[in-house]
């Protein structure tokens, strides 16, 4: 299925550019061209077709539906909606305010926001081609579980008291409106041309927002693939030492990528001998606990809530890494 991208990269890098196949530069550039071309094509195709299916989705209905469910069901639904909607952390503020304005509990909102950057359809497709369906399924389950458990813990701690004042007021107003509003009026069914226009716009907008992160992520992966000495990663972090997982999580915090852009980095780390749990912990930290995301969230959260959220996420990612390193021989 993906052989065409390998052949294209081989023709361009070794045929047109004339780089040596056994050189570090040649290998890095081949990796970069192959993965960027593959991800760009998949990104556009998958976003378009998913958006075509989502074109009739009424966001207000989703919010009302989540707000009307009990907490336990709400966490699962919030995480599920997060997994199938292509929001990244750069979309966190409008999404957060939209859900709080609808009166949805903070924990359910956070289950959505934490799961959404960790899982998307392109990342799932790429993971399946890289590691097979078993690991991909486990990754999806783990990502959703992190979102659900984090949301549950935040609600148990009554973390909404640590929202910025305007966000807390929006949450209160949303709950009052949810109690007083009647059932939503069914929306008009869109025609195919309208769905196509929506899907086309969605594909262009999302691609224009994430393409640079794909290039950065693949570039980092290519550098690791071509220039990190063979065996270096395995020697320093690849022996399954208990401390390698929290170190990998901490290294991921200053970085930023989305789930699509981090897949090539994951591929390079695994190829260089990094254990699967350590790799997964690093990638989850980069995607869902990065400094840029927390800078954005500071606009709607007080420092105490940001600190609690960071500790919850880093603890979860570390536990996930340890569990996967332990279970890897049995997968």
C-alpha cells in the first residue's frame, strides 16, 4: 500500500539528487521524503473523508448530549468524541470555552481535550502500518483511558474552582441554560455538495494548520534515523531502566507535535532500539503535555489547576511507559 512512497523517495533522493544510499545524509533525506509524502497524502484523504461523514454533525447537539448524561457515561463519551474529532492542542481554548459554555462538567471536557490530541484517524492509520493492529488498538485504549481517568480525577478534586473567573462564570451560565432549555430543534440535512464544500474547507484548514508540524516531526525523525549513531539510543535508554521512562516524559515536555507528526519520530526511536513503553511515554508527553499547550491553557486555568493537570498527565504517561515495557515481550 505504501510502496509507492518508498519508490518515489528512492527515485528523487538517489536518482535525481544523487545522494548515496549508504550515507547518513542519504538515509535521512530518503526517510524525510518518504514519510512527508506519505503523511501529506494520507492527511488530506483522511481529513476529507472523515469531514464528509462529520458534515451533518451538530456540535450543539454533541454538547447538549454530553451535558445531559451522567458523569460515568460522560467521561467515556467525551473521550470517544475526542478520539474521532481532529482537534489538536492549538484548538484547546475555543473548544474548552465551547464545552464549558454548554454547562458540561470540567472532567468530561478535559477527557475530550486530553484524548483528542493523542488520537486521530491519521495517526491510527500510520500506527497500524508501522506496528500492526494489536499495538494500535492498545494505543487507542490507553489514550482514551488516560483521558477518562484524568477527567475523573479532576472532577473528584473539584478542579473547576481553579478555573479563571470568566471560564467559571461561563460554566455556571451553561449549567443554568442547560436546565432551562427545551430539546434542541433538529437541524437541516446537508446536501452532498454542501458536505463536499465543508469537507474541502476542513481539509484545507487543518492541513494548513498542521503541515509544518508534520515537517518538523518528520525532520526530527529523519535526523534521528540518519545521524544518531547506531546503538546510541539503545545503550543509553534502551535497556529498560526504570528511570528511562520518566526521563523520556520530561524530555517531551519542551517539544511540541501533534499525533500525526510524532509517528515518524516514534518510528525512528523504535528503529534505534528504544523500548516501546519509553517511546510511547515520550510521544504522549510531546503531544498532550507540551509547554505550548499549557501556555494556551493558562488563559482559562489558574496555575494550581495547570500544575495538577501536568502532574496527572506526567504520572499517567510514566505508568503507561512502565506497563508497556513490562508487557512488550507478550504483545
